[in-house]
C-alpha cells in the first residue's frame, strides 16, 4: 500500500456489491478447504478502494490473515526476473537475439534430444540454431523442468543433479551441458529458463540475483517486505504453507 490513498469504491467507479461478491466467492474456496486464507487489495486510479482478510494464516493456531501477512510467491518471481533482465537490456548489456552461449558458454554447441537408442544411450542431433535470450525469456529455448516424463530426458536431468546445484551459475552450467528437449523456437514448454536468466543477471550485473532485485526493483518501489528470505523479525507475519490432500484436506 506504498503511497496509495484510500477511496470509496463508488468514487473510483467500482461497485461495493461487486467487491463484496468477490469476497464471498473467495471465502467459498476457504470454506471448501482449498486454501487456508487470502488477503485481497483492489485499487483503481491510484487509490485503494477495498481490502479484505479472509481465513487463517495458520490453521493450527487459528491466527487470522492480516493485511501485512507475508506470502511465498513462487512463480510470481518469474516476471520480476524478466524485469531485471530488461533493466540490463536498457543498459545495453544484452540483445534479444544473442545466443545464450554468448553469456553462458556452457550452452555452446547445443544438441537436441531425440529419445534413447536400443542401448539406452541418448540420440542427439544438432540444434538448428543456438538458443537465444529471446527464446529463453519466452520458454521456447528447449529447456524443461526435468521432472516430467520426456522419453528419457528426465533421467539425464536427474543424473546431472540439476536441482541439487549449489547456485544459479552451477545450475546454468549443468543445464547447458544437457541436450535440449526440442529444436529451439519450435515449442513452448514451462522450464528452468528463468533460473538461467538469473545466472545471466548475476554475470552481467556483478551482483547476486537477490541483491540486484533488492537494489534495482524492490527498494525503489518501496517493496520492503519482498525478498528471497524472510528475516527473523518478520517471520511471525509469514503465512504457513499448506498443500491440498484429497484425503486429509490442507496439510
């Protein structure tokens, strides 16, 4: 709510009844046990018109959600990573059609996975072109998460221990040594591309990804509670993480 004043919904062209209906709809998901709680904020024309705190931050203690509850945002970090990339683009440090290998040499000489032969060895063909940063930003560079069945490619990801990498630089190097899942630019597959971008951001900026995001994005925008880790003094505000179980509800 940084630098935003409040206004009645009607004063910014919103319906109080409509906003109340949204709250009831969201409360329904809580009542069904899909989520433990939610916090909403609706703003228009630079003014906050509505906020709501629904459900609980912690089911065991019954502590309710609050407007300053801190949440894990998971893949909502992806657009922030893209913003960080574009900041460096504005500074002339990369171009969309740069090969990834220009910035991360491990991606040079990319090969494309074509399945396994009779002996269980990977069948590889040369990439039609080196995957580019444009493709990296759009999940079309040939990478995957390495966890879904892909004809044996997932076993190569596991053998490379991609998810066990010590840092972004190591993860990018391990990914660069693996074959691509498809010819770059020909498919869209959700992937570890954003993690590779993180390695590029660190290399081009000379800062860690958390420090770059803090200095260049979060601090200038007044996002004082957004970070990669929650400091001890703020942990009491962190919402408990749950997953949905068909047999046990939220666990």
